[in-house]
């Protein structure tokens, strides 16, 4: 399955593009997808602790703009947004 | 009566005059216009501008929910609320957010205005990247979103 992870806020530093793409082999829950993202960052940014911290403190958002829990199941190709800690207004 | 909008600074402008016109179109007697602007110093660093990022759909959804809560929790039934927030780069002293409210009485107007800005700070997915005089920049750390409220 192809997951397009849309980047916002501090997570935009993960890529020059507005998203990251993941190919996952099996259905997985958000909590496992979070680990996939951390593994990707660990591998590509030499264990950048700040990046990993951002992912650990983020929530995720579905294509239909709902915040999703860690037990949300990814069962098809889709877009998911990463929502790092916020500080606007 | 609610107006909300994300202003992409590259395509549009944020204007207090639009908020004033919206508020005037309501029939309420007490109004407050809150303007949030980029300040010059943050944590002892000289700020020259801020880039705002937002998840537009979630932000607008949070504005709607906050508005509904002002009816359900604060029991402010009759009101006009205008919320616009920018997206993109704004320089020192420039406006990043306008919250305009109008109610029948001033007590309600103050409570309403304060509630809206505090809730936006807590739960609207908006991020700030500060740019400093020394040409460095950084995303502000912020607080993890309070999931159950979105």
C-alpha cells in the first residue's frame, strides 16, 4: 500500500517536498505507521533526535480531516497528515 | 453569525476594515476587535518575521467547533464572530490574526473574544516559524494537539 504523508509545521523539515511516501507491505495501525516514520527518519537523518521527537509528539489526520487514534487501521492507499505540536494564533 | 477564513498571504490580504464591516452588519451593541501581530522579541531573540503554516481544513473545523462551544458552554447565544488567520510570511508588526466579536453586552463580548483566542492557541493546527535578525530561523516547539477536542 502507498501512504502519502502530508507534512505540516516542523515536520516540513523532513523533506523538500510537501510530503513523504511510504510503501507498506501489510495493513497496519497508526501506532505502527508512526514507527515506520521514525525508522525512515532514523535512517535518512542519522537518528536526528529532534525529528524523532516531533513524530513522537504528533497526532495524525485522515484524508477526511479527522484526527485519528493510534488504533486506526490503514487498509488502503491513502493520504495521512502529520500534525506536530501546535503554536499558532 | 460566523465568518472564518484562512488568508494565504501570497494571494490575499488580512484587513481590519473587513472585520469592522462584518461586525457593523450585526445589530449588537458591544464589539471588540482583537488583532494579533508579530512582536519584535521572543525568548530574547530579535524577531523580524514569522512564517505561519496551517492545516486549513482542520483549522476551519476547529473555528466552527469553538464557535459552537461558545453557545453550548458559555451560553452566549446571540453573537457575531469573525475569525481570520493568515498563512505564509508576515513581517514585524504585521497582523497574523483578527478576531472580531459583537454581542448585546460588553461582559459577553470580552469573555467571547478571550475564549476564542485561547482555544485557537490550544487546538487549531497552526504553526510558526520565527525568523531572526541574525538570519536564522526555527519552528516554535508548540504543544501537542489536544486530540479529543478536534
